[in-house]
C-alpha cells in the first residue's frame, strides 16, 4: 500500500510501501486541453521522489518534454525509444523522461521498449494525446491495451465528461476531474456528482483536482513552482497515486 501525509508545504512526500501496478497511461478521450499532461508530470515528479520513475511523452506535441526539458533535440521516442531517455534532476527528485516530438511511427516498437523499461523502473507513466481521429485511435490504442491502469483526465464541462468516461476491460480506471482553469464551485460540485455516479456503476475511482495557478507556470527553469502548490492540490495528486498504485 501507499501512505502519504497531507502536511502543507511538504513536497514530494509519498512513502511507497509496496505496489504492483507499474504502467499507467493517461486518457482524455477526444477532448484536449484537460490538463492531462500537467497531471502526468505532477504524478511522475511526486512518485520520482520515492521510486525509480519514467515519464514517457508519447504525445505528438511533446508537452511533457517542454514542461521538463524545454526545446530538446532528437532522438525522440518516435525514432529511437532507448536513445530518447533524458534525466531531470531537481532538489529532491530524479525523473527519467522519454522525450518526443510528433506522432509515433511504430507503437509496437514503443511497447517493446516499455516492456524492457518495466524491468528498470518501478513506475512508468505514459502520456498520450487526445484521440481526435481514427488515425490517432489506431496509433495509440495499443499503448492503452498494454497498460495496467488508466488515468482518465476530464474537465467539469459536458463535452469533456461525455467524451472521456469509458471503461477498459479489466484495467484499473481512475478518473481525475481536473480544473486546468478556474471553475465555479457549483459547476465542479455538479460534475463531481456526475463522475461519482459513473464511477460507482463502472467500478472506478475518482479524484477532484482543484485549479492550481502555480502549475500553469511550470517549465524547465521554473520547476521550483512545485514547492508552492496548495495543500489541496498536493493531496489530490497523492490520492491519485494511491489509487493508481495500490494492489487490486
């Protein structure tokens, strides 16, 4: 199991006792802009303080790459998975990132690399883009099928909720009702009930992630902003990790 205190201003505070879920893929359906990549980065950074963690940027835009390393030259994941690995070190974490730009050329090659990486890292988080067309579904569905857990990231609005809440056979599903921008409390409360009802029927879990302005300023030269996120945001990220990593 995974324990975490909720002390404010104590960052990267997970103490992982034991877990068996090691490969997580993010998912937002066909809706972009849900803050999925930001959550993938926050989750990976948090876990990296405790266990060897790899964040795989499988998105076409290279969002996680830009957040953590800026304008990084090739080789990229799409070209050479093993050569795409870079190290990010900060005050109290060390995270490996598979950097990327552009759509994957061979999902099968990436999957083979993932299976090898799972022997070296306790946790692998794969951030994929929104599945906006048939080509994207064909290209990234194999990564979803390979995962142990799916982190569904949705926003408190009808288009996002309707386009992202799916089950994935026997895989663990955790829904993050995320607020990448300020939403009225009444709106968040309404969609929290909607997500809670769906999760109860689907056998899934959910976490409400509050708007965090500090994270919007995250970049390779501003990783220190992670020391100034709110206690509520920290607790939500820790709860996500707990739900995703706990044994079935």
